[in-house]
């Protein structure tokens, strides 16, 4: 493995699409390897890279068009999420995929729209609303060949050519640099609360979750929170109620009158699973933000953070096995489809045992937060099967044949 070196060239801030084109064409001509940054806030969370120059998109910020009636927003790629969220909120709308913001308070969200799309992040509403990928209508970009292109349009239905949006989202800036992004926005629900079930164990909490999502009462999010994790909640009822038990937290959203009726009906369905309380809207919003930002697993020295995706019906069993490992803490979101794991750092942060567990259930484990030395030494992204790895290499080679964009950000040599 090659040691990570510091960039040899001074950083460059790009002003606009033309400046970006010039920067990338120069990089192609001189084979300069680029470390691409929106606000740079996700960087200590991926695979470290060796690059010759840091290219910052930060000056390319601002909302270009927002048409609330059409549910469409177009923004320059480095527009901070806090500006996007404020604009949407003023019109009673939101980003339905609920991306992690790096902060409980949306006003402090400095990550960029391009960054969130490039990393395909989504929060607790992902289960019913979909991921960032499902909300990117189109974009304008410059590839690692130094060529301009665009994909998609202002509408979801778009049958011309390949759907490059699906490829770009989650590619961590390894294929092309987006400079303008078109997204679909959604109306904000009028009201939202959480029904909390105090279950005896993980199996009971998982069974309550299954019944809730199989019911006609349309929950929008569901988390399973073990006792050793709920104590970190700033929602006092959660911290108190979670002691010695496992909580199933089920979010219900919509018109106030409908929420009230559905919570009552769901509460009846879930009676057999244990004591219940309903959080107020304020408490429920705070809990959702804690789940989204993973603050229930505070970052600590000598611990690393994993994001484990698995089939939702395997989540409870998998979390139980993970919690049986020494000093592991965890909770499940997406009704069991996503498990956040805080693992003692040790020599590999638990990479081998976690991935071994996943070989039985299916799914993948991504190392989200760990010291640089560990992110250099082990696979940050789940190792791909050979056929998929070959495909990934071919896609990379067609967009960025010289490997100038974020070389090695996702996989060694790609
Ligand atoms: C557990 C967790 C913790 C988090 N903590 C924080 C936090 O502390 N602070 C915070 O602000 N956010 C945090 N986030 C949220 C998230 O990291 C950001 O909202 C978003 O990814 C970062 O945007 P950025 O512009 O800073 O991205 P960057 O860190 O600049 O970039 C992220 C990746 O996307 C690529 N990229 C960026 N812009 C583009 C583009 N226009 N075109 C193509 N590729 C691009 C970059 O090359 C890089 O590979 C966290 C998320 C999670 C899941």
C-alpha cells in the first residue's frame, strides 16, 4: 500500500463551470491528480487519497431556480445544505430523503448539495421516501476526461439515453464533477410524532416493527434502540425509558388529525409488545435528528463507526450478534435495514468479523469514521465481487481514463 502524500500543488478554488472546465482540462493535460471537495466535511470519513492538488468547489454556490409548485430546485453544486433547507422550509417543503447534515440543527448544515449527492446519504425516512439517488432529476458535470456533459432534466420521467444520475450518485466524485444539480423537492408533512414501544428484547422490538410496517397506518420511519445506546439520547423520555429495555421508535407523519387517528390505531395493534408512550412533535423531531446524525453513538477515541446495510428482516438478528461482541454498541434504523455500529478500534475496527457476519445475511459494511491509519489499511467500502469490481473499473476508465479524479477514494487503484 502506498503512503498518503500531501498535495504538491497549491489548492485551487473554482469560480464557475468555465473555470472548472479549465481546471480539469489542465489536470488532464498535466496528469494532475485531483482531491475534489465540496465543503470537505465528509473527507475524514472515506478512503484517504494521494492527490497533487485540492480542488475546492466552494465558490460555486447559490440557488439557480426554485419552483415550489413544480417541486423542482436547481442549485450550483457547492450550495450549502443549510441554504437549500431554509429555502425549502420557507415554502413548506423539504428534502424527503432526510440526509445527514453533520449537525442536529439544520441551520448549521455546511455540507454541500453536490457532496450529499456524491455520497448518496439518506436519513431515517429513507425506508419510505428513498435515497438521495431517487431525488436527483438531472445535473451538469465535467468528466475526468475534461469533457462537459449533462444528464436528466427537470422531470422524473426521462427516457433519452442512459440514466447517468443513478451512476453519479454515490460515486464520491470519482467519475465527474457536478457543477449544477437539479433535485425533486417534497411538501413537508404538517405534523409528526413517534410512538415508542418499550420491548423486553430485540426480538420483541423487531416483531413490533414488522407489525407496524405491515399495518395500514403508514409509518415513515422505524428504529430499534438498545438500552446501552438510548442512554445517549437528549430526549429525556428515551434515555429514561430505554434503561434495561429495547425501544422500538416508530414515526407517524401527515395531517394532524390523521396522525392522531393512526397513532391510536397503531398503538392498539402494538399493545402486546410492551409499555408505550408517544413523543411530542418536538421530542420526536429531536430523536429523528439524533438517529440521522448518529449522535446516539458518540465518536470516541479508540472506537470506529460502521454503517451496515442488510435485508430489513435480518437486521434484528444481525444486531443481536453484533451486540454480543465485546464492547460493541449499535442501533438499527430503516426498520432494521441499516445498523449503525460503534466498534472498539482494535487492529481492524472489527472489519473481519462484521463482514464475516454479513456473508451469511447479505449486505455490506462501510467504515464511516476511523483514524486515517485504519482507513488506509482496510477496505472502507465493502469489497466487491470480482464481476462488479471489473464493471466498476470499466465505468471509471470510461469517465476518467487517466484516474485524475479522487484516485483511490472508494477502492484502491480506482
Ligand atoms: C456519520 C456521519 C457524520 C457526518 N458528519 C458530518 C460533519 O461533521 N459535518 C458535516 O458538515 N457533514 C457531516 N455529515 C454529512 C455529510 O458528510 C455531508 O452533508 C456531505 O457529504 C458533505 O458535503 P461536502 O460538500 O462537505 O462533501 P465533501 O466532503 O467535500 O465531499 C464528499 C465526497 O463527495 C465528492 N463531491 C463533493 N462535491 C461534489 C460534486 N459537486 N461533484 C462530484 N463529487 C463531489 C467529494 O469529492 C468527496 O468524495 C455526516 C454524515 C454522516 C453519515
